[in-house]
C-alpha cells in the first residue's frame, strides 16, 4: 500500500538517534502487557478487597504523575538517554518483582514505583526528540514517536490477553524481559546529537522568556479539553456502545481497529504533507475536527455512523497531538524544555486519570451521550479562544517564537 510504504520509508529516513528512540519505544510499548490486566490479576488472587485493588491500580497513575512533575529537575541534571535508561531499568526490576510482593502496603508502594519508572521515560523521550530533530521536521519526529507507541499498544494487549488466559503470573516476567530488552538496546547504541540544554539564570533578562512562558501556559490550559476528551474512548466507549446503544461489541473492536489503523497508515504522511503548516493552523484544524467528531459520537446511534465520527476525531488526533507537543517545544526557552514537557505530560495524565470517572458520573445523571457532547463543546470553546486571542496579545498562539 502506498501509504504504508511512505510510513516505512519515513522510519528508515530518521536520523540514527531517532531510529534508536523509535525502536526503544516500540519494544517498551509492545512489552507493556502487565498493566492492562493488573486489576484482573489482583482480583483473581482473592487476597485484596475491592477498595484495595482500586487504590493499588490508582497509585500507578499517581506514580506516573509524580514522574512528570519530577522530570524537569531530573532532565536538567541528567541527559535524556540516562533518564530513559534508568527508568527502563527500574521498570524492569519493579514489574518483575511484583508477583512476589506480599501485603497491600508493599504492593501499593511497588505499584507507585512502577508507574514512576514507566512514565519518566516519556518526557525524557520528548526532550531527546527535540535534541535530535530540526525545527522544521520536529512535528514529523513527534509523529514517529506516536507511531511507535501506537504500534506497541496495538500488539501488547493482544499478547497479554493470550498469556493471561494461560498463566497470569508469566505476564510480569514477560513484561520485565521486554523492558530490559528496550534498556539494553538503548544503552548499546552510541549517543549522538547535542547535549541537553541547561536552565538559564532567571535573573538575566532577554530572550522573550516571559512572552514564551505566557504562551506555554496558554496552550497548557487549552490542551486540557483535548486530553480529557481523548481519555473517553479508552474506557467509556465500550460501555456506551454495548450497554447504552445496544450494539454488538464487534462495533467496539471495529472502532478501535479503524482508529489505530488510520493512525498507523496516515499520521506520518499527513504530518509530512503539513510540514510547513504553522502550529496555529494545525491546531485550529485539528480542534475543529475533534469537536465535530466527539459531538457526532454522542448524536449518532448506528455502528457505521459511529465509525464515521471516529474517523473525524482520529484525523484530529493525528494533527493535534504532534501539533501540541511541537508547539510546546517552540515556545520553550532554552533550558525550560524539560520543565514544560514534564508539565505537559502531567496534564495528559491528569486527563487520563479523571476523565473516565467524570464521564461515567455524568452519564448516570444526565444521559449516556452527555460526556461526548461535553467533550466536543469543551474542545470547541478552546478552539474559539485560540482563534479570538488577538495577534498582539502575549497569549496569542499565532506567532509563538516572536518576542
């Protein structure tokens, strides 16, 4: 297929350091087979109460959030590759030991460490991508990072499901071996590129730092509706399609397959074609498609129409997420990239933690379609804000790098 060939050609055309990062991320995500089945594993052991299981799983997210907030200082002190390698090593050790941990308190601590070690890889990989790509190619480089994540997440749960049916405990050993393989691959390849930037002295004026910071906080706030909206399909879609609309569960599988397949086939060619499109243009287009897609998801009632709505918000996803992280890199003054990337990852995780619970609560009180309508309206409000901010304003997203 021409699109698939273009994507493969793009992977081969990455610089050496970005190819190493792509393969490392792909191995890591493909081997992340344990966490999707952690709840089922703990319930099956009959050692913990329901609230204890819920808290254990939630602490994984808390550990991940702590990693995002700590990544700024860590990445100012250490090169991104060192942070990635340390996170992978800690991830492998923790997940490998998890089946042997006894007692809810110890298990809660271990799960928190696991979440921290897993997540610390992400902001470090973002910073490595910035260091190893030119400004013009950075959006494409972030798209390749997303491709590795999506390919791995498409394979990992399938393998995990097969292993879980056979012997659940083996999942943790398999996960540990995969993460260890990712770490060994990363450290066995020579480091290339520029060293990580250092934090500038805040007492030294100039460089447009205040204006850039204002734009960073603006995009961080305006990204919240997007991150909350895209957390909904992960947990709420199956309940909505099967129980609320009364459709076959096959439609859930088809929707996820269409979304994942579209990302794999089209995200790299799309962002390559949009190489010279401004971040403002990409975000406006993506936010508009996302708002329409989520509103339509709540409005339609048939399987084919849901697939059509999915194509809208998937097309938006392919523009918005590389566009957001690209914009964050654009507006980050030298030395502030690590802090800003960590905060951006934290907002993304907060959306993943809170949105599913809020969606279920809202559906119970105001109807099953209301979470989709709210997601679409929230994105539309952010879009209007982006468009209406005056070009002369320090908060405007139109000219991110000017002072």
